[in-house]
């Protein structure tokens, strides 16, 4: 993939995300980590992760992707959004790169193998802004049988999505609101671009699950939740919708955690819209994958760990309910 486009007078246009920042010599983009250096795009965080952890895949959250497996997760610093409730703001809203830490793509893949991970997740901050690094890791990971996961705000450029088809296996996309003005004024993004990304990922056959953080007073109305659920269903009723409970953080400390009643309301809205799989996140209760046909409890999770999994998987990797043989969509092996 070509990461930038040369312009006149030594300027370049960054092609990594939909902001398409025009950068003069020495200037960095909105993300704070991609710079025009001598007429070329330099990814300042390449090889410099801010966080590396071994996580259960359920923590991404991905519930229909290699359940019960571990994933090597890493991120850098920087972001192309400015969400005031960001739960990883210490790294996402920073552009201070620690040059003393360097982890090559080869070393990152070896770490995943060393800890018996089945996949690598590009997460914690927005992966589209460290795409050159992520891609080099991901191509190597693919070669040794590992899968690749993007946890993203959905603001990838169309060029990046086209390239992702070659190596990304799954995404969890944040759909934070269904109000264009909210995206523009509060998040500093664009709703229509995010919706377009979700549609493009579907066409690219990249498995995706969608997360909505329910922020009281911001996006918790029945009308807005209905619009979100109905949009997801229009793209694919098999796309899991993760409804996540807000807790006060970063610049939003004046709101209480999302009431459980609101979470349950959103769950009912999702099911009414026709979504097969709706999940509640950040709540102290088991999270269950039910068969959408016979309601059998197929997978039970508690605190990001699988406690029960009776899903049947055939030689082609297709999942089925053992009771009624209904196909359960996902990436199961």
C-alpha cells in the first residue's frame, strides 16, 4: 500500500485515515504521529509500542472469533479522534513516543508464538494511524498461521480497507453515536465515514463485531439506539452488537455509570431490530451466546473467560448449534 500522495511544494497528503491530512515539511497530522519528512510520510511510532499484553480475545471484545483463545495485544500513542470519555487517554491522547523501546515486527510475532496466542490485536489506540507498523507485523503473523485483529474507531481510509483484505481477519468497530453533529463536534470525526467503513468491511469479508459505549445523556435515547441497531441489521443481522457500559473517565467525570436499565433497554432494541447476537459489556453478569433459532445456551462467558462452549464446528470451520443445527456465524478455528 502507498501511505501518502506527493503534492506541490514538498507537501504530502496522508492516506492512512479519512482525515487525509495535508502536511508540509516537518508537520504531523491530527493523529500526532505521522510526519512529512523530506517529502515522505514517516510513521513516528513505528516499532515503538506503548503497551503490550496477553489478553483473552473476549476482551477486545470479539465473541465470535476463536473463543477462549489468547491474543497478543499492542498499541502505540496517538489517535485521530478526540473522544472526551476515552478510557485509554493516557496513550491515545499523547504523542510522546518512547524511542528507548523498540520491538521489531519479527519480535512482536515471536512474542505471540512464545505465549501461545492464536492472534495479534492492534488495539489500545487507533491502529489505522500506526498502519505501516501494524501491517508489517500482520503480514509476518499471517505467514506463521496467526490471525490479525483490528480494534478501531472505523476511520480507516478506503485505501487502507482495501489493503486490509490481504491480512486482517477480524475487526471490532466502535459505532459511538448516530448523530453527525456529535461525531463532528465532540469526537472530531465523521459518522458517514464510519458507516461506510462498516459496509466496506462487510463487503471485504472481514469478520466484524460492533461496539457502542452507552454514555448517559449523549447516545442513550431510544431513538438513537434504534437507529444504530437498525443500521447494523441493514448491513448484516449476524454482526454481533456489543453494548458497553460507560464509567467516568478522562474529561467526563460528571456522569454516573450507565444504568443497568438503559443497558437492558438497548439489548431489547437490538433484538427487536433483528440482530441475532446482542451482548452487554462492563456488567457483572454472565454473557451468553444463544442459538438464534432454538435459544440454546451455546457459549457462556464470565469476566472475559469462556466457562462453557458446546458449539459444534465442522471441518470447514463452520459453527452449528448441536441441538437444532442452526448455523452460528463467526470465525471458529
